[in-house]
C-alpha cells in the first residue's frame, strides 16, 4: 500500500547500484593490492621497474581483448572466437609487413582492426540473423578462423628477422616512459568504459543484456547494436593480433590458441555478469591485470606454474559466488525497502 | 489516501467537496461534466434488473472505493453543461469508421443473447441529453437490437459528413479492417476502430479475444497481415517498436518490460535519453526528469535505484512514467491496473485523464468494468478475434458488455455453495515476522473459504507464504490437523496436505518453457516416478485428468505453458496443486488478469472444491470476489488483523473500513 501521506515522507534512497559497482571492482583492487604486497615482501624485485613493465606489457594484449569481450558479455552473449581472430590477424599483419617492410605501423594496426572487424561481423550476423546462440556460433568460428589460418600458413611461420625493425621496436618503444602497447590498451579500455557508461549505445547494450525482450519492445535497434558489439570485439581481437605480432615477433598459425579462455576468465573475474546486463569494461581490464599479476607472482614466489591454472579457476568460481552473494543480498535489501509495511 | 478514505463514509458529500480530490483537479471535473450525458442509462437501468444479478451487483459493490461520485453526481450537474454538449456534438463523428457491412457487425446484429435485457435497457433510455437524441434516435421497433440503430446512425453520420464536407476531427489512430494470423490461428480478423484525440477508449474482450494482438500491432511488434493502421489520417507501416514509438504511440504492457540491472531513471529514459553537447548521456537531467515524473504520479521512488526488486505495482508505475516521458500522443495500456491498489489506480487515472485532456488518445484494456466506466467514454468489444461493437460506455451496462464479450449470459459470477464447515484444518496462532506482520491468528475449517483481505502491501501474501513455509517467521505456530509444522519448510507443509497457488504465476507458479504436463506433475514427480525414473505415460495421464477436470483450453499437453492464455495458465497452476490431493489450498489472487468467463469458472471450481471438504484460504484484492466467495473474511492492515467478519457481516464498507483502519476516521 503506497499511502500517499506516509510514503511521500519516505527518505530518499541511497544508490545501491553505485555501491554494488564499487564493491565489485573494489574486490579486485583489494585482491590485487594484497597479492602485490605479499609478493613484494617475499621478493622486492617484484616491484622493480622492469617487473612492472613486463606485467603491464603482458596485461595490455589481454586487456584489449577483455574490453571487447566485456562488451559482448554485457549483451548476454559471448565471443569465443577471439583467440582465433587474434591468430588470423597476427598472421595477416606479419605476412604483410614481412613482404612490405616499408609500411608504417598505423597501416598494420588498421589492417589488423579490419580483419578482426570482418570476423566479428560474421559472428554477429550469424548470431542475430541465424538465430543461433553466440556460444555455438563463436565456438564454430573459433575453429573456422583457426582452420583458415592453418591452411593459409601451411606450417610456415613468420620469424622476427623477417619483420621490419620499426614494427618490432613498437612494442618496446615508449611515449613519456609508457610503452606504446600499454598506452593503446589504456586508450582502448578508457574509450570502451566511456562508451558503455556515458553513451546511448552503451546503455542500450546493457539494456539488451538485462532484458532482451524488453529491449526489443523499447524500440532499441537490437540488430545494429548486437552487430556493433561483435564487430568491436572482433576488431579489438584483431588489434590484439597486431600487438601480439609486434611484441613476440615470431608468428605462426597457432598464435593465440586458447586465449579466448583467458579473456573470458578476465571478464568474469572482473565482475561482468555472465548473464549480461551488469559489469564494467574497466572491471574486465582489472581482471586481466589480476590474472597477469598472478601468473608472474607465482613465478616470483617460486610456486609451480601448473598451480596457476588451478588458481585462475578458483578465482573464477570465487568471483561468480561473490557476485551471486552480493546480488542476493542486494535483492533482499531492495525487497525489504519495498515492503510497504 | 485522503480521498479514498473520504469516500465510503461521505459519499453524498462528494460532489460538493471538490477539495477532497485535489490531484484530479481539472481533469476529473471535465470528466464529471461529461458524465451526465454519457451515462444516463445506468442508474435508471438498475431497478429493471434483478438484484441478484451478479455482474451489476459486483459493480455496485465496488463503486464506493473506485468510482464514488458518478451515480450520485448526476442530479447535481446542469444538463446544459457546455463541456457535455461539446462532447455530445462530437459523438456522431466519433464513430464513422465502423463498417456497417463487416461480418463482425453482422454477427453482432443477430446476436441471440441481445434480446430481453437489451431491449429493456433501450426502452428505458431517457432522451434528456443531446447525445441521446443524436447518437441514438428513438427506436420504436420492439425487437431492434442496438447495433441496427447504430448502423443506421453511422450511415446517417457518414452521410451528413459527406454533405457538409467537413470532418470535425481526424482520428489520431485508426485501425482499418486489420487481420493477423499466427500459423493457422486467426488472432484478429477484420477489426476496425478509431481513437480520437482527447478520448479514452476501452478495449474489452475475454482473454484470447485478440486484444493483445491488437496492442502488439499498434506497438509495432507485429505487422498486420491485411488492413491498415493510420496515425493522424495517414497510413503507417511499423517495421518495429521503434517506429511506433516515433509515431507517438506509447504502450504499457501487461507484463512490465523493465531492465532489472539499470536504474529506474535509465529505464524511463531508455530510447530518448537527454544528451549533453558531447552526445553523452546527461544523467543529472535524466534523474531530474524521472523525479519530476514520479512527483506527478505521486510515487516516492528513487530514480537512481535499480529496477530489480521493485514490486509489480512499482514496476507498473515506472512503465507509466516511461510512457509519460515520451510525450506520447497515443497511450495504450494493456491491463495497467491489475497489480495496483485502489489509491494507485485513482492516481493513475488522474494522470491519464490529464493526458487525455491535453489531447492524447488513450486506449485502455482492463477486465475491471468499474475502471472502464470510470475512465472511458467509448468501448470497443472484441470476441474471438472479431470486432463486436463500439459503443459509448454510457450506453452499455456492465451486463451488456459482459454478454457481448462472452457471447452468452453469465449465470452466476460468484457461485458460492453453502457448506457446513467440518473440522479445523489450519490453525495459525500469534504468527509474527519482524517488520512484516504481527500476531496473526486464525483458523480454517474443512469446507470453508476464508479470505484474507486488505490493501496491497498489508502483508497478506507474506502471511500465507510464512504459513506455507516459503518465508520464515519469528514467533507463533502453524498447525495442520492439530500437528505443528516446522517453520520455513514447504516440504513438510506439502506433506501435511497444504498447497499454495502463488500470486505471480509467471514467476512463481509455472515454469513457462516446460510443457503443460510437466508443469502439472512437477510437485509430485517423485510419487509418479517408477524406480526413480519418470515415464511420459504416467505424467501424461495425470496431467490429462486434471486439465480436463478444470476444462483447460489447450492444444497439446506437450506444448509449453507459456503458449497458453493467462486464464488457462492459472488453471494449470491450480491443476498442478490439486493433483497433489491437498487438504488445504491457499490461493493468492486466484483471478488476477483473468477474463470474466474464466474467472467464473475458477470461482465455481473453488466453491465445489470447498463443498468437497477442502479448506481454502484466498488472498484477494478484489472486494467483490472476497465478498462473493468467502465464508469468513480476515482483514489485514499493515501486517495486523484488524477484523474478522462472517459472510453475513461483511460489506464493502466494513471490509474497506477495516483495511484502511483509523485513517478512515481521521
């Protein structure tokens, strides 16, 4: 009963959404801080400039892909093909650069983005117009894109010595002390966060993930937005391919195999709900950073590398449990507040 | 609150005390002005009808709470009221679109059920208003049913329009000979009607009559197979909901369509968010807009909270705010009031009336006739996908409407059988839950129907959920057949013979994607299983027995429950629990969102179940249902029992008084 006189006096409510988001990303930041502190106490070299730089460089590629993946997952879809897209883009760009050493870096980046965008478009079209669940479509294209790369490469690989110098040094060059790779990742994460938070298309993507049926009824251009999400994810995986080629120099047809799982793990650990509708891009990027730091911390702490996978798995489960717990608690508090008694 | 409270006590005083309804202001008075000419037939009709007539008495029952002033208003208004005559002048041109040769019209014309009551009502029609003389020329012919007159009048109106060459007003929205089929099922066939600016138009019909299909076509979700839609006189073809929205059509659906993860303000703004100069979303303005809309609606919602966890009523209010924010010129509401309390309904109507008076066209779908008569000027009746009639609401009694919707007479809406109660089945003593309800005690005997009445949010459903063990409670005992139940353990409640039919059948009662048979057998799948395995045959047999007993209309038992209409879904929920052979049946809002025909069936069913010795506890917000069905009524207010009334003691007033408590006196 919302009796006018009594209810109008109800105090203005605080913002639970903000609190929720805060707790979500705060958890990752805390975990990260703890991990770094513990590792640094054990071995102070962990905080050396080189170590930080390595961590950031390793995070950069994952964070770029996690940005795209987060956007797709927020719409209640998933893109499992990103590892293969990275592979095909890396191989395309590496082959191109080795045969045309004069091409500037920007061309390499644009080609990588374009290759990825096309791959993403195919995914999006199949999901939207083929009415096939994204999990199935992208699992299929994961193999298809990888297969194309294999048959094209035919067992060959592009070695670092075949690539032009400016391409290889790009990974290590810095602007104001920050490596280009990290800068690009920062820009991508920042732009992605801004788009999802403050722009119409971003909010519509959240809406689509939150309630697909309601999104259709609200007149949201669901098809266009879905394609956008998949194209973005593909293009960012393509960009990651270029960064991969520049960083590692040696590119074969297997480049990026299994990356998709790291990316999905980063996104989930970063607090993006698997069923869409909530989570943030920068949370996913934090998740990528956390996973990378765990990897290097285990090495520093001299723990068997094989444990890393188990730890990542445990983290994923922990993240999802924490998510559920927070959601249940919030739902309860909201309901209580709503009981007009 | 104040206005609602004032009503039951000082009804006669209403017209003279306009300050009592401040928010409705000009809108309501404009409406009231229209009342005299629009609704002459009703009060005078009343005596002609037997007093036991269920429908009309139901309506009469509800009157004090929902629609107080109307009948009493009439004598107080001058008949020369300019507003009313203006309205009356509009009437003839209001109905030109009705095709005189459509098949629906023809069937309507030869309706066998039209006869006695229809003719009496027509004969009694006074010719005091201009609308009457123009809208319905006196018909001396004894057996001429309404529609014939109507048809003639239409021709006349059309003719005069051609002659003068002027159209008083273009229809804001016109539906012309529209048909839509889904596979072999013709959902809508050749339906035509028009909505005019400044008009509230009701669309009624049983569930499955095609109302929702019409709504979805107007919303751009479905495309008509044949026929055209016109907005402001020009043909439109909606490729999607976005197009309909752009054309100024806002739709409030039966089921709220919110985004649970987004804030309430974002939900409202979705699609036309305010943007800053850099094309970013202007959150400040978005929140301000939401706040302004909520103030206008009089709801204290925080715009920044997420939509998740809102009560159905609040969700509905957010939907309404959404429609308001888009400055809609056509507002289509598909049962917006199903989950609202009387006060919320009144507030909604005040807003809708003000929208209407600003020139919006309103289409209102509801199963509650008192709301239709309170809000709408005209009504379009549909049956089996066809257009039956479009009439002035004032020209139709509730009986007439029901008869045309159903195509037959409803013998009894509340067929309560007298049963001598048996032994006590359920005993609840001192049940309390911090902040929700306190000290609830009552008992239910075999063969009894006990109703829990009260306003929405009084804690009725919460009490019953605690009794069933779904919700916890802090103190008190629940006994079934003298044996105490463990708290918070629905399994033991079920074992003791309790069954709970929840309020929200979509969320709590059914698994929408599962087949009908699966849903029916779900609670006792264990019992049906052989060696731990379920076989289709046993399931099917069990499901068939119960769906047949409840006369559920369905295609195949293997169809998903989600494909059934609301009333039939409710029957499946009932079947599901009755199949467990309960001793005590708890039904929460058993007839919400169900059409009259099915409603009567559900009531008859409940009554016969009680006659067979089942103890029934019914939670209901519909007073006529409570008064008509219950042997005893327990009234809750803010989580406490404020009255326990026997069938003889209970009246509309006594229940409402107890439900609103001292606020009435204040």
